[in-house]
C-alpha cells in the first residue's frame, strides 16, 4: 500500500544550559511514511531535513522520526539527530501534547530539548508552527508509491 510525505518548518528560541539569553532555532523536515498500513499501526514516519540553531548548527542535515498520534495518545513527537558546526553529535527531542481545550495552540507549539552525544542536556527549546504556513504545509502532502 502506498505511503505519504509532507514538509514542515518550525521556528522558535532556545536557551543553552548555563548560558543566559535566548537564541534562534529553526528546522525544516520532510516526513515520509512508505506505507499507510505500517503508519496506521505504528504512527511513525522518517524525518530528513535541516536545522539551524544559532551558535550550534548552521543548515546542518538531520535524520530521525516523528510519531503522529494526535487522536488516541494525543501526542506528536519529534526525535532526530544532527551534527553541530563543532563536529559533535546532538539529539533533538520534542513533543506536542494535543488538547481539546486548545487544539490550535497544542498542535502548533513544540517544547523540546537538545542533548549531546552522551545524553547530557544542552538546551531547552520552544518552537512554533506559523499558521500562515498552513496552506504550503497542506499543499506539501503527497502520496508515495
């Protein structure tokens, strides 16, 4: 059975552990599920894209996965790895907790953390999906054969 793909951009700020001030972060990903049946079972899709994280990563490639289960488990979880400008490994992990009380806010706000290759916390992040990008986001959905 065919799958699907879509493209998404989220942007916001992060604060490094032990450092004052907020900095900018943005990622653009393409999510791909090779099979609708598999996706309906595990709710997952592969992620590939790029991340910009001020002072950490400049247009660096990323790879990981997204768990999309907004109706049953009420979560959308992003996990991906990337290499920083310093050559070190990093892991981004964030989750949208979908609520009926605030469906738009909870579907467009992504609290997250970035850890280093040893699992130590590097930064706290807060990203948003800009609703003005909704038409291009919806237009990016494609069947995959």
